[in-house]
């Protein structure tokens, strides 16, 4: 699972296997180990008390939360992602995106393993 943070936007991108795990287990989690013994975790988790996406942070774990039905629907359909805007104050929102991870359209010098990624809908055989 990839985490991207920019300003007030959180984006999680999940491979096929990660989407399957999240759907089956109701959660998926990654942990970043930092020198000195600290850790930072991020997770996608189903929460039965929710009807819409949410996010929380407890000082060590960033959690992106979806309803069980929302997680299941996203995981088992052609739906690419789930997006939510969560109010922070009268002027700002936190934008939360949970997306299926697609192959890149452009070749890079660092070819990553694409076997577990979703085929990009814009990919043509000659690219």
C-alpha cells in the first residue's frame, strides 16, 4: 500500500492483493520503522459505525476509515477509488482518496513489479 501526503490530501493506493486483503480482513496496515525505534503506521480499515469515509490520527497511526459496505463495494467492483472531503474548519477540508493502484502509462528507468497492479485503462500495447 502506498501513502501519498501533500498539503491537506491523503492518498492510499492499493495493489490487487492489498485490495483483496482489505476486503477479506476489513483492514490492511503498513508500518514505517524509523531509526531510534520510532514507528509510523498507516492503515485502511472498515468501521461499522461509519456511513461515510473518515480519517483519524492517534500520534502514531494514520487511519483511513470506510464503512464495511463501502470497502466491500469498492474492492469488488470496477470502482477505481473512494473520495471524501472532511471539514477541518470553515475554510479547509482534508481530502481523502483510496484508490486501486494502476500500472504507469510511461515506462520508467526503475521498473517496478507490475504483476500485482491493475492494468491501466488507458494503456495501449505499443506504449
